[in-house]
């Protein structure tokens, strides 16, 4: 079977569309080299002063590592909860499974402002009971992020479970395997790529979350997106352009590496 190759017109159109979509991102690159103290295109000379500020100002490093910590913990917690829920729905088929799935997916439907206000009052109440999980704490941010990203992980895992042949589970049950054995030795190995995708998406959603984070943090739990938002909103700090360029480069490297390593494996199939 011959592979389809686009013609020159389709290829040119795709390149033009890609350039159009990437122009806003590419515009950040020259801005990051401006010597001015505000966001502007460089005039005459280039400067690395804003890149140096990223390493000299401890606030950027603290917010970066805090975002990493929150993203990892939120991703693990959300993926675990979503996996347990999806396995229960798939294995036991409860009578009101559709209603249960709809209830879990509510954070995807409810406006973010409503969710943010609800989580704000929840974490404020928790702050009165404990100082570890509450308003303006990193564990409080984790709790809020888990609530917001679990629905996305549930959808991905349910889709992965939908590709599993149920007869495999029935055969294991017929041979006397218990629920735990069926889950960990039969079902989960068959959806490992779905679990990995859910964990990765959960991390990305937690990493870039800003709407809810603005409501539940103040001065202690300052994530990287919140610090960037504060820089744009308060003083138009050009360091934001520098950190944006770094994030773009890191994302591009990861995507290119994935394409390089995924290419040979796809060819084998």
C-alpha cells in the first residue's frame, strides 16, 4: 500500500497556516531580548538582561519548582482517582453508571469562575481546621487542581478501557482471579498507554492552570503561571517573554524527541 503524499499546493498551504499560527509565539522571541524594562521590540541592540533575571531572581526558581511539585502530585493523585473510578465503572457496571460519570465530569461543564469560588470557600474553611491543606497552601492548590483535572483523566481512561476486550476479564474471572488480580495483572497492563496519556495531560493541565489558582492563592503558593500573570498585570515585566521563550524551546524539544523516537516504532508496526 503506497503512502499518501500531499501535493505542492497542499504542502504550501500547510506551511502558510503553520506560520500564521506560530507568528504570535515567534513574536515573543525578539521581545525577550529587549534591553528596555517593559515589553517592547528591541531597537538597535539586544540584551540578555531578562534571561539573567530569571536565574538571579529567586522568585522565578521558587515558582518553577513549586509548579513542578504541584503538577507531579496533582497528576499522580488525579490519575489514581480516575483509574479507580473508571475501573469500577468498567468492571462492575453499576446501575447508575451514566449518572456517576456525569457527576464526575461536572467540573468540565461548570464555568471556571463558579468552580474557583466554590474551591475558595472550601479551602478557606479547611484553613480554619488545619494549616497544611487550605487557602494559599501548596497542598490546597493540589486539591483544587485534582478536582479540576480528574474529569479529563477519567475520559481518557474510559476511552482506553473501551478498547479492551471484555472477554479477557471474563476469562480471568472464570479461572478464579480476584478483583485485585484482574485489575492489576489483566486490565491495567492493557491500558498502560492510556494511563500514561492521562498522567501527562493531568500534569499539563495542572501546570498551566491559572483561573482557579488566582482565587485560592495569595502570597505563599505562587505558581509559575500566577507569577507570569502578575508580571503582565502589574508591571509588564519583560522577563515574562524570556520565560515564555524557554518554555517554547523546551516544549519543542520534547515534541521533536517524541517524533524521533516514535518514528521507528511506528515503522515497525
